[in-house]
């Protein structure tokens, strides 16, 4: 039986954007386990009241664990694009495919996954490129992230197919996930394969 997880940003004891995590949690449990039983994620969170924490909720049909970790953001500058057939529609706990790639390409800060010449995500975040007037995010990400969903709902992002061989026309690049929010990467390099 596969296990999944949600990573929720905790600021001064408060869970951030919990409704988007709740939505993905409910959808994943229904899709994979047929579960319609309601579990309120907010009621499970009893986070420390100071600093920035990462709350990790591991689950299958039911909750397996809830843990808290102090969070320090990693620096991102160097990326590489790899074409793969990785399927990560759900936020599975088993990230062995990503771990293997990260070890193989450890001179890079993260890997941008492409499928059939179209960019998807990095191994830990959704992505966006700025075209001079708007921020664009891939139509078909590996994972439908919670920050991506919130920014799309607020019309701060537009979905578009982004070809790996056309990224040189974009001058600005950002990554996004629950912990880093929307983070524009400064002075980045992206190597294609």
C-alpha cells in the first residue's frame, strides 16, 4: 500500500494555506483508496509556536504520522533539465526516483524534469518563467502543488506548455512549493541535456 505525505508550512504555530493541503489530501485519499471519510488536517496540527517549521503528515487511507522539523531554506542557483518518464501525480512518500537522480547529478542544486520536450517541475517544486508581462507555469506538472494552485486561483500564474528548447527566451525563473512559497531564483543557470 503506498503512503503519501503533505508538507505544511508552520509560521508562529499557524498552518499556512491549509485549505489547499486539505483539498489535495481529500482528492488523493479518494482517488487511491476510495475514501470519503473526513479527516480535518488543521485539527491534527499542534505545532511549536515559534520560528518556522515544516509539518510532515504521512498518510494512506488514514493518518500514519504527524511530525515537525525546523526549516532552513536551501539555496538554488544551478539546475539541469532531464527528460524522464517519472510519474508523480500523487505526493508519494517513496521518492526513490528523485533521490537517484539527485545523487547522479549532485553538482546541481535541483533537477528540472521534462517529458516529451515539455518542462514539468523540479524534484521538489513547481516552476514558472516570466515572459515579460506574466508568469507562466507548465500546463502539465508532475505534481499539482498547493502553492501553484493558490497562485493560479489568484490569477498570478498562467498555465502554458513550456518547451525545454525555448527557455533561453525567458529572463526570469521561479520555483514554488509550500515551504518556499513563490521564490524567484536570481543569477540562475539551467543546463539542458
